[in-house]
């Protein structure tokens, strides 16, 4: 699925991030290629979410450069930054839906802010996005507090997709979902990525989802990228942490034979 | 990237459309009128062919606009055809085509008179429900309190002391400042008006009685309701939102005993202390203004105050304080435990808590006034 031309949409070079007095990332370099799904793993507290949040611009960095869609975010002015902002969508771990707005208004929020379309088209697009993530249009009128965990994730994905972004950040998209819903969600991400051609940056702990969905996997540890590549490469790696992670008790034996291709 | 264009050509009863450029979200604002223009043509059409071969970029917005046009024509019994759609956009088109846009119709709104009546009715039942909840909480509190009386070691003493620090100790500076100013303003206004008929000395009577009997306690309670009542509601509300209260329940703890009782006991201790400090501060403020503005010597002020107020008027003020504290605490905790999932509900309940407790403080003050008047105090 990774397209032939390996043009990076996100280019991270020598990124250093401190959290209070503690160095979380120490020289991370990473490329997200156009149209690929990059899975991101690492021990809890290794800085996976920190890296994602730093790229999105929610956390300050100490050193290094981040280029998104060819724009260096440090040097970009407000207008350019806003233009980049609307070309990515972010799915937060807990959904982060605006609890005082209905589902429909949540999805319409970025559309209204950025595109200023007619009310009719705005509503139609919001409903279309809802249906795209596998929800009934009736959910449009519900409030986030009335939804189940899986539905919240789907609505949050619909909101992340509202502006047809080129890059999608997913922070543990399948955590807290039952295996069937998690499998559905993986499938959903896969079809959306195929039909819309989105590049996906996915932080996850879900081995199944890594295996099914991701084109490449990056492993973060000791503040650096330990290994990056396909599932085969991960399985073949001699690094003790990777060995424990991919060959541990929760890994499936059949992976060694069938690897996504 | 150039915005999309749409060329239309009528051929008898048919219509040929050729789209080009980028049909994406950022141009959707200009693309929608193009689609509207061709679908709202006066002349009926039987066949429509859309050529998408020259489209540079397409996303769900563009695809939906085409799909919408196709649906309009199809519903008019018109034959439609799409040609030249690039293979990589086929999946996108199918995804958009799968959108049904069908919502179950909402129940019809009743007319405005019925709606008004309904809202009045709902408000009345809400008031009744509020009173019930308040009574229930009082009951639960009494039960928790008697349980603690039987087994004193179960009382959350540390939690109570922690709340006491926040609602009493930390509130002292602002309470002292506010009451000082109010005492000063009372004295200034009194002197200004009483001076006209040479009665400035009676300002001391007015300030003394008013502060000790009414103003001191009511003002302090209003500030406590705004400062600590709102904090209680917000704390309990966010605990409710994050299921912390449910967690307590499942572990076999009574939230009223663990969370509500220490808070209300802290208020019952705090409000009388704050009332006393506030009253003294108000008298001090009144004294300062009488001295500097009214020219009444402090010794005169003190001896006059001694004659004007009795211990009884001080007692009348102080006896009200714990009752006010209970009301503020009860309302704050009831509202906090009613918070639902949304951020908005937390805000509404906090506002409700402050408004209702201030209202009830004044109502109770009125009851006490009637009560003491009947007793002739």
C-alpha cells in the first residue's frame, strides 16, 4: 500500500523533548510517508504520545526540526500553521468530543470554522462522515454523554476526518474497545486509508491492530527509535525489548507465517 | 491548486457535464453553487452524463456534490452516467454513495402555548424534585451523622480538617476585607444622612445592631456560598463525572459519609468563626470611618456601642450561622451529585448551587427575623 514514490508527509529530525527535568525524547528522527499507516509502539511512558503531541504542536520541544507537508512548523507564520492544522486530523485517546455540543455539531465544528459552507452542505457532510465511520445518521442529534465508548471513538474519528485531512493521528484508537469492535475499527481505518489515501500515524498497544493495519512499525525506547520497518523486520529483530514485545505471551504464533502483504 | 470548474452543454433532452480542476473541501464553497446551477435548470432533462476525466483532485466533498446532483436527477426519473472516473477515486465515490442521509424524523414540536405550559409544568416538577432531593440529602446526612456518633473513629477527621483549612482559614483575608469595607460604607452613609438632623451619634447604634444581627452573618454566608459552596459543587461534580463516586459506592462506602459529611461539618465550624470575624471587622471599619469622617472619637464609639448593642443581638446573629452553613453545604452537595456527563452540566449545577444557596440563606434569615420578632427579641 505504501505508494511507490516515498515522499514523506511528516519529517522529524533529531527531536529532543523534555518533560519537567526528565528527558523523554532524545534525538528522534522519523518519516511518515504519503499513504502509509505507521504504527508506533513502545513501553508505557516511553514517549509515544509525547512524540505525537509534539508533532501536533501541543508540547514544546527542546531541539530538532519537524516538517509537516513540507512546512517547517517553527518558521511558519500563523496563517501557514493554520493551513497545516486543517490538513491533519487528530483522534484523541478519550475521543475529546465537545461534551456540550451534539455529535452533529461536533463534526460540523471544524467544517463551519474553516470552510464556511452552506448549512445544507455542512449538515450533509457531517451525516456522510457519520455514515462513513459506520454510524447511523440518527446519532447526529445525540450528545457525547449518551454514547458508548466505541461510538465515541467513531464519532471522534468522523470529526478527525471532517475536513478530509491528509494526515491522521490516532492515539490508541482501539484501547478500551472489545476485540470485535477493535477489529471493526481496524478495518474501518484500513478502508478509509485506502479510499481516501490518508497517511496515518497510529500510536497503539494493540498487537492485532499493528499486525492487520500497519505498513510499517516504529519502536520507541530509551528516547530514540529502536527499530523501524515492516512486521517481518520486527519479528526478526534481536533487540531484547522487541523480542519480548513481539514474541511474548500475547503475540500470536501464526504471525510468524502470515505477515501482511 | 485551481478550484474546480463545471462545463455544461445541453444536447436536446440530454445534458453533458465536464468537470475539471480540484473538487476538494477547500473549494467546496465555490463548487456548491456550480452544482446547484445545473440541477436547478428550468428545462427538464432525460439523460445526464458527467465526465470526470479532467479532475485533478477529488475528496469526499467533491464526490458528495456530484452524488447529490445524481440523486436529484435520479429522483426526477432522469438517466445518469459517470464517465472517466479515475480508478483511485472509485473507492471514494462508493464510500460517499453509501451515505443514505436518512434520519428518523423528529417528533413534531407542539405549538408555542402548549410548549410554554409544558415548560412551566416541567419547572414546577423540577422544583418539587429539588426539594425532595434536599430532604433526602438531609436524611442521608442525619443517618451518616448518627452512624459516626456511634462509631466516632469512622469520621473522616483529616478530610474535615483539610476542608476546614480551605473554607475557614483561607477565606479569612477576603472576608475581613469585604466586611471591613461594608462596615465602613454603612457608617459613612449613616453619618452623611443622620448629620442633617444632628443625629450622627446614632450611626453607632445603626451599624452595631445591623452588623451584629443581620449584615455580618448574611454577608459572610453569601461569600461562603460563592467561594466554598461553588467549590464543593464543582469538586463533587467532577468526581461524579469521572465515576469516582460510583467507585466509592462499589467499595462499600457511603459517599454521603465519606464526602458530604466532612465538608458540611467543616462549614458548620467555619461559618460561625467567619461570622464573628466578619462582624468584628465590620464594626472596626465602621469605627474608623466614624472617627476620620464623622469625627467621633474611638472612646465615644466604644462606649456608645456598649450601650447600643446587647449580647443578645450578637447571639441572634451568631445562632443563625450554623443553620446557614448547613443549608449552603446541603445545596452545594446535592447539586454536585446531580452533575451529568457534560462540561456544561457541571457549569449549570455550580451556578445553580450558588444561586439557590444564596436565595435560601436570605429566606432563612427572613424566617429567623419573624421568629425573633414573635419572641420579642
